[in-house]
């Protein structure tokens, strides 16, 4: 699932409908609102938050394969935050 409602980057581990960590069947979630507006600060870090950034601007790139997907945070020139990985489809 992909959200852009907050002006930050945050990646969550795969979760079940109740918000519990579920590495077997859960859905991974991103907040990807690091476009052009001012960033927000993080308040209380929520359960299953795995990666966060509130300073770098950039885009979130997905590469889809038949049974997996890759993600990569691509920062704008001159910024160095990075986050990337691979997940499997259900």
C-alpha cells in the first residue's frame, strides 16, 4: 500500500489487518510524501516502522516482477538518504 498524505518517507513491515507484524501474509506500507512541500517532523514512531526520513526529497521507485517487487528511494541530486529492498507477492 502506498500513501502520500504526510510530507515524509516511512516504510512499514508487512502487517495484518489489525496492524500486527505478519511476515507470511501481511501487506507492506509506505508513506511517500517527499515531493516538493516542506517536510513534517515525526511524532511517536508507530509499531512496525522500519525506515524513516524527514529531510531528503525524492521519489519512490518500484520495479514489479512476476512474483516479487523491488523498491528504492531515489533522492534528488545532492541528497544521500537511501532505502531499498525486495518483497514477495502473495
